[in-house]
């Protein structure tokens, strides 16, 4: 299936909200996302308008969607640039952070996730101010499908872990992709 991968437009905020809520209602949401359906469903319209507007203006956090030929949205990925000072390797370079990865069940296995990641990574590498040399993400220890996808895209585990914000007994692993 041929998807059009593009940033969300400002006037599509209602569709963005619907897709995010679908993601949070998915059975894998408990290990894939740090926000709850209830919390996000309560966000006012202004939150969604702002998110869609930033993507439309090519500002982060930027949301890419995969639009199928029939106009439906099959999935999304969000990318932002973090500039929190020195990184754990002692450098000062900012990095891109991929979050909010979701592909609707009926679109899984079609290559859409790869296309969404390609767009997010390309966007990150295209930043000149600040220049990004590394893209990272966090994956729950039980999310084997996501872990396999990220590895196949060239992401490697950095050795950094953190407790799952929703369940302190579970672990999330950082994975990163360095610019070639």
C-alpha cells in the first residue's frame, strides 16, 4: 500500500486527537505509551490545535502521519529536538527524540512504520540549528515487536535504562541511532 508520509496540518487537529486516542485505546498501549487514555481524552481542544499547528509550521514536536490512498490515517510518529545540555557521553550536541509511535492494527506489517521512521529521522538530520547527530527513543522491556522494529532500523541499545513511569517494577531501554 502506498502511503503519503507528511506532517499534520493545523486544521487536522481533530483527526490527530482521534488517532492519538486510538493509540491509547490499543491493547499494547500499557507498554507503548506513558500517557493514559483518560488523561489525554480530557485535554482541551487548544492542546490539539497547538500540536497540529506546530507540525504544520515545521516546528517540534512534529507529528508525521501515514495517509493511505483512501485518505485514512494508518499511523503516526512524533519527533522533537532535546537540548538539555551535556549528554551522557560528555558532548553538548542536541538529539532528536522519537515518541508517540503508533500504527493501526490493520496497517501493521505494511511497511508504514518504516516509512514514518524514515521521515522522522530525515527531518532530524535536516535540522541545522541546532544540528542533530543522534536520534533516540525509549522502549518498554516487554515490547518485543517494537524492539525488533527499532533494531531493524539501525537503533542500538545504549545501556541506559529507566523505570517505566507507570510501573516502577518495569524497565524501559534507551535506543539510539547515530548519524552516519
